[in-house]
C-alpha cells in the first residue's frame, strides 16, 4: 500500500491498518479503540506523529514503552516530544526520525512524506 499525506490529513484506512496517527487520549482509551478494531498494541508497527501538541502525544510514553512501539516523526517533532514533561523515561531505540521528501516503510506501507 502506498500512502501520501500532506500535513495532518490522513486516511482512516491507514490508522486502522498499521498505526495510531494521532494520540489524543491516554493509554486506556487507545487500547479500547484498538480493541474495537480487533487490534492490540503489539499489533502496531509504529506510531507516526505529525506534530507534538500535548493533546496529541498524551499517553504516548506509557503506550510506546508498554508495547515497545517505535515512534516516527521529523527531527523537530521528536525534539518536541522528548521535551514534553509528561512523556517519562523512554528506552533507547524507540525514536525514528523521518525526513520530508524521503520515503520510508512502516509495516507493509510505503510512506511518502511531502
């Protein structure tokens, strides 16, 4: 599957198939949402974060640590995430920087950021 996305506009199909695109809730609500899709945290290949507003990354640290789910974002967004006081201590290797106009693969999807 090939996905192209501009800004924060994403297709729900992408969210359902591979990862959480915007984390707007705490871990419990995320897990409940995944359960309605017959998914678990272990099923996710990664979490793609477009920007680090606190309402979008709330619960990211707890969820990512529990399931060892990699976090994908631009360098600037990753820096913002790391500086968020509610994140907690994150294990090494969970952060994966992405670059504009540089495709990358997440699970069975090719992502083409622009």
